[in-house]
C-alpha cells in the first residue's frame, strides 16, 4: 500500500464525529500525529502554539469562524498549508477563501480518500519536496514507500525510529531538540514519553551508523540531535 508519512496535523471542526473520522483517517493512513480542536478559538490557539505541517479547517465554527481564524493566522505570518472544509461551494466564497490564504478546499460531503490525497499533497508542497526520496551521503529515505537504505542495504526500522529519522532528514544538519522531536512523534500529551528519544536514537545508530564509515547521527550535548553527512559539516563550517 502506498503510504506517505506526515508529521503533525491540526483538525479544527466542531462536528465531533466528522472531526474524529478525519483525525482517525489521517492517523491510520499517514501515521502523523493529529490534534483536534472543536471551536475556532481553541483552533487558533493550538495552530499558533505548535509547529503544524497542515491545518484542516472547517468554516462554520463556534466562537471564531474559520475564515477569521485563517485571516488571523496568516496575518501573524504563519505559512502552514491550510485545507478548508466547506459546506458552501459558491464561487464567491471560494475566491474569498483563497484570498484569505487558504491553499485548497473541499466541499462537504467529501470522500475521506480525497481528503487524504489533498492533505498529503499540501504537506509535501509545504515542505518544498518534489522528490519523496531524501538522500544524505549513502543514506536514502523514501518517504512514500517509507523505506530506508544505507549504502544500498535495506534498513529495517520500527515505525517510531522511522518517524524520528524522517523528521531529522527533512532538515539535514539542523540541530533538533528532544522536545521538538517529542512534539512531532506524539500527540499533545507527549510529556509522558520524554525518556524514549534516547532509546530510538540508539536504535537508529545501531541500524544506520554502526557499520558505516561516516556517522550521520550526531548528539549535540544539551541541545539535541542532527542528521548530517560530511558535506553539511563542510558547508556549515564555510558559513562561520
Ligand atoms: Ca461546522
């Protein structure tokens, strides 16, 4: 089955059953972490307090309408892709949605498969990814097939190891804190998992780096972790 891995999605929808169906579908088919807000105020608060890769936003919401949420979110400079769920399909409202900063919209009732396809496309576009394969030295990560190889050898990872590696691979050379990794691996209550990152990192090291001449996973004491090849290191040095 074709699967793509996404990081973190916020669904803002007051119809609880629909919100939960959308969230479950995204979790099951993309294995991303999904948060749900049932009104516009909570939605805006969450959207601005965590780094999301996609917002799925209903228009008719209690407390703060979706369009107002979207305008405020864009006005504050957030570039996260936004997929609107709308019961309306008049041309005027579509134009006003796009003007307000929506990236795409789906008219209700919609098919969950369609929602998934649009969501995946928006997340990929948001990351500026054109090829699903990330290459760092001789490490290859295929984010559609969710397959990892090092020096041409397939590496078998647990789902969490994969998610952690993929998150690091999206920003090669960047030091990512343990907290940020936890936030991306888990839903909102990530604090209770705070000891697991070291376990996943040591698993990844054993599978990816142990037998390779160039070590890609680095620990930055007190700061976090990075995934980088020789080139990253050199280009970073060059900048200093
Ligand atoms: Ca609604």
